[in-house]
């Protein structure tokens, strides 16, 4: 009101319309968030961190932090994509838990941090799924434990492998059947698909990984019998499953492995044959996939290959992608990846950065190592594969002893003590930098790293060489490539 004037009276129709608009606005605002509050007894730190990844073609997790007050209480509002389930991780101190969130959830958590898995409990909207996931962690472990079981099965012969993974899935489905009371049908569908497609994904991995684990070295010579398990992988596509991470893993590899099982294989050195197979894979995907799955498949294909493909081919595929999906949500990520590919192409100067020499702790730049071949690796203490490969480098270093070669290690771990302890324990000699910052580390963006371990091979002139250099597991190939660069 102004100057004592009253607002004009609204008709019933107008009042109804405004009320509807307010309700719509409030509903829209609530749709895209999850509210989480609670009380933590015997807290281990002053914060709670919730993280998830919703950029399906890349791994750039979003992180949200809530401060815990002196009484142990916290509250946080987390923005999430609407209408899908989001697999998130909740961290407090050294405790980690899975959460499967959905926009509109309003959860209240109570937990004794000293006995985290056995005391965590949720109330509020969405609590049925939250408590089910917490019970699963308590009785069977976190969801990533399933991948550990599956990896253990990869060493088995084909028939035994198929039996084991079928039993693994049955165990999970029995747990679901026993504890599904009150769960939304959409959550049950999500949970069931999670394990079904994880099985399919490991069936895709079996032919190569079985041979690698058996020989304890990399190989691209795969016996035909290893492909026996592939025949049981169905074409089972459904755009409503794009929210399920294992479905995306399955989608990425199913056409390629089906063609290889049918005899359309190729060695890693046969570039021409690889291109033919890749084109056949794309043709199959275009023919068989529904629109949403096809969009993801092509986006992931272009994104994943951009740093290893010739730029002309990448740009051609990107042009075709834009023709079919001109407004794709994946375009920003793909365009960014293409820019990185151009900057990190063979022959380009290696991006410079400051390093710390292990011997005396003094600071040098990467560019100061010109005159030496540099093998640069990104790692973190929580990356088991990283640590394993770093340990295996000792034999490579012995073979290259006396030659102008430098091994450089960049850790993005926030735990400096853990880094130093591992390097000391396993006598990992070289030039080290503790970048910290996790996936937000400046060095990660500088080199366009999206997964670890990540390796770069730099020549004596300080220029990048191969797009995809051998890993320490490919020791013979790595030594050969390094020797080619030593002048």
C-alpha cells in the first residue's frame, strides 16, 4: 500500500490463477534440490561433503559442503537434476557412504560417527531409499564393492566367470527382494538395472582383461574362446536408464565388443582396420539406439577419442553430431575437449608448471628439464592402480639407467602425508609435485586430465609426443618409445 491506498480486490478467477502460478513456481523451485539436515554425534570433522557427477561424458564431480555446528547439527540444500536418481557420496571425516538422491527429497540424518555404518538413519521424504542404501552399506558394502567382486571373477575361465557373475547378481537381487518394502517402484527399477548392466559391462571387459590378468601384462592378442561370454550380452537399450551409471558403461562398449566377437578384431597398430571397425560401430549405434542413448553414445565416442584421434576426423564426427543433436547438452563438454586436444597434440609444447625435486626440495620448472625425455604421470594415494604402476616403474628405470630421462609425478591428493609415506615406502624416486586440490587442481585443467592414472611423454625439446603413450604396465613398449626419443 502507498499513501493509505488499499490494493484493488481480485476476482475469484484471478486469485485462483495467481495461486496456481505461485504453486507452480514453488514446485519448480523444489523439484531441482535435495534438502539434507541432521545431527552427528561424536563428529570427526567440522564439515559434511556431498558430491556427485552429472556430466555423463566426463568426470567432473560437483561438491557441496555443510558446516557442522558445535552441537553436531548441519543443514544443506543440494541442487540436483530433476526427475532422475543421482548416485552421490557423503563424506564426513574418513567415513564415506553412498546416497541415491532424487529432486524433492527432504532428508533428516542421525548418526554416531564412531559407529557410522551401524547407526546412520534417515527420516523424511526419500528416507525409504536412503535407509535401504545405508542398510546395503552395513550388510554388503558400498555399491563399488560389487565391481571388486566382479574384477575377482575375471581370472576365471569363461563358463565359471558367467556362473560367478550370475550368482553375484542373484545375491544383490535377493537383498533387494528381502528389503524392498516401501521402496518406490522407480527406485527398484534403478537398483535392478544397476546390477544387471554392471554384469553386462564386465562381460564386455572379460575377453581382454582375462588375458591381461592371466599374463600379468598388457596384450591385444585375445584367444577366440575369451569371446564366449560376449554372445550372452543382449542389445537392451532404454533411454530411461541414462541415469544408471553401469548402463552408460555398457552402452559405450557393447557394439565394439560384439563386432570383435564376430571376428572383426584388429591389433592396436592396425590404424586402418581400427577406423573401419569404429565406423561400423557408429553405424550400428545409429541404427539400433533410441535417440537419447544414441546422443550419449556419439557424444562419449567423440569426447573419449578426441585426444587420441586426428583432429580432422574428430571435427568431421563433431559436425555430424551437431547435425543430429544441434542443442545437445553434451556439446559444451565436447567442444572443450576438442580445444584441449588441439593444445595437447603431438609437437605442441608441454604446458609448463613448477615442480619440486625430491633430493633437496628446491623448486624447478618442467621446462628446466629440456635436454631430457620426461615421463609425466598424474596420480593420488587413493588411486590403487596409480600406486601399483608407479611401483612397477622401478624395472623401467633400471633399464633406462644412465640415459637422459626424468620421471615426474604430479599428485592431486589433498593428503600430503599419505603421498610422502607411499613414495618413501616403495622408494618411488623421481621429481614430485604435490598439487593437491583433487579434480579441481590447476594442473588437471592444464593437461586436460579426466581419469587416473594419466601419462604424458615429452621429448628432449620439451614437446609432447604421443597422444596415448604406453603405461608402466606396457613396460617393453614404454622403454622402446623412450629410447626412440633419446638423442
